[in-house]
């Protein structure tokens, strides 16, 4: 099993370690609920060094990246774009963040479980094309932590003379922190303001320890999932996979159909013209119970879909879920039933706004 450079630090802090995507990662330290509230009310810090980093360089880097990514990458230096890698049928190979440095240098940050698959896909597209680019997996050289919450800015500001107020949502910059060099982006996966910070593995260890010393709460993958769900952010393997297209996953903001071409565009045009047969909606359980990923959803005796993610989110009285439901069951207020073990539990379609996000735009 792989270990990040912070493994020994997690163990020293008493983290409960679990296998995730082939990595030995902390699931929790003091407990999921306490860590969830630490991020919502103060500031939490996550080890996300298991994420993958793929660098595209060369004279055609900008054009090539726009060809393989569904979203439109704008030529604005030091800006990020959300997008997806799609297969030729429009299915989602992965969702990712694109870091645009300049026309000849673009970084893709991909999900840990998909890094090898993504790299192989991108390299296969490169070999079949005439783009002059170099595609490199720089993941082993890069550590990454996420600092999230209302106190993330004042806490990180203690370690740099650079004014963090200069960074707006989806900006990134090369910055010295604690007398070391890092790349930081104003972004995250929790619905809170904060930063994702990239650097050399040893430097990341030093920075993580310093931020904990200054008051950041170490957080595990457990609350990372409840936080992202509360903020209605998708997770690969749950709300999307290679059998699901962006329209079905309700990720249209990560697709620009006005681009001249990108891989999967023709399939998406066909899907759009034919009309969706299913899509992800939000549910609120009106009976007691928690809907877990994979549970079936019914209308009476008719199966109509399945749960992609479900939780009783810390601080909420009602249990919520996201579910992939077939057409005809998407309107707000539509009543459905979820099979939880041997029981059918009542639920109703609702909006996806479980949280008012705290971004600085």
C-alpha cells in the first residue's frame, strides 16, 4: 500500500488509518463529527498528497489540454478551470482541476484512484494526434495539503508576506510560506474558503506540522466526504463514472459545448438531442433512516434508480442523499421510496442546496 510523505505525522497524531485508492490514509483523528465542525466553524487541514498531478508542456500544451478536457480553459495566467476527461461515448473518465500557467505549461490535478488510468488515456490521445506536447506524471515529486475554513486565511497569512487577499476563488500563485516555496490555489472541496497547497514532499510535512501547531485541526477522509456532500460536490465512483455523462451527473458547468471540439463532444450532442433518460437529484428522507451509496430507489414496486451518496450530515436533523433517478422523477416534491435493508423508507425530491457556500469570488 502506498504512503504519503505525511504518513508518520498522521500516526504520531493518533489518526485511524485506512486503505483508500491504494493509499494508507487517515479516516479520522478525533472523530468525524468534531472534524466536520472544525472546518465549518474554524479551520481544518487535510493530507491530499494522494491526488495525481499530470503536467502538460510544449508549444501545443494549451490546444491539447482544451482538446482532452470538457471545460473551456481560458488563457488567463494563474487561473484554474474545472472540467472532465471524457471517453468517446461521453462517459466521465475523471473530473479534474486545470491549472493554467501559460500556453506552454498546464497542470492537471486528478483523483487519486484514477491517476494511472488518466495518464494512460491522455498519452494514448497524444500518440494519435499531431500535438507537440510532453505529458509527465509529476505526482511522486509533489505533496499536497488542503487548508479549509473561515480561519484559513488569517492562519496562513501568519506564514507569508504575500497578501492572500490578492487571491480570489480559482486563482493560484507561487508563494513563500514559512520560508519555503509552494504553489497555492484558493480552492477546495468543502464549500468553505481556503487553499490547496502544493510543494516538495519534505516541505509539505514541515508546513502541515506548522499549521497544526498554529491551530489548524487535522482532518481525515471521513469528514472530507461529509463536507463535500453537504456542499453538493460530486465524487468519482459515486455521482459519476465512465457509464455516466456530465449531463446525467448534472455537471454541465464543467462542459463547454461551444468549443470547436473536444473528446466526447459528439456523443454529448447526441445525448442532448435525444433527451436525458436519467440524472442525479437530491432527496430528503421523511422517515427515519440513512440512505447509503448503492441502495435502490423505488416508486411503489418499480425500481427507478439508486443512491449515489447519502448521509445524516453533522448539524442537520434530516438525512439527505443524492440519487441517480430515471426521467419522470426529477420534479421537486416528487415522493419516492428507498430500500434500506428490508424496509422501504419514504423520501422526497428536494433542491441540492444543503449548504450556503463561503467562497471569496
